[in-house]
C-alpha cells in the first residue's frame, strides 16, 4: 500500500496568516514533491471551508500541488479497513502544530 500523508495548509504549506494565504514554505513544498516522486498519496487536511478552501486549492494548483483527497479518507483505505472514520487515516501527518507524544519521543 502506498504511503499516505495528511498535510495541513496554514503554517505547513504556507505561512499562517489566516484568513489570508501566506508565503509558501519552500522546504515543505520541496518535501511534498520528493514524496510524490516516491509514489506517496496526499490528503489536504485543513480547517478551511468554502471560499477559503477553494482559494487554498487554487493556490496549491498554481504551484503544481495536487491532492488525492480533501479532508477525507482515500477510498482504498476505506475498503481495506471497512470504515470511514472522521479522523483522516494516514501514515504521516504534517502539521505545524504537531507534538509527538509517547514512546519517549
């Protein structure tokens, strides 16, 4: 199964100046393209909705960033696990506010 990465928009792909769209964070964008090249799939995982979400998607498209799902699970994962939970299922979660807990990390 291909690696699935859920990626946040504000503060991760661009500087967080919500509701505006900040400057691109090039290190994250470069990593996105490197992972895409390896075959990873991406879910945009954001709190943006409506017009704000469409603006974010257009911004991403201008940079060549595309997603396999938006704020939802990939069909193949739903088939494998037989469920579609509210929590987006991914192997990695890229978020500027992430804190890893447990396992001494």
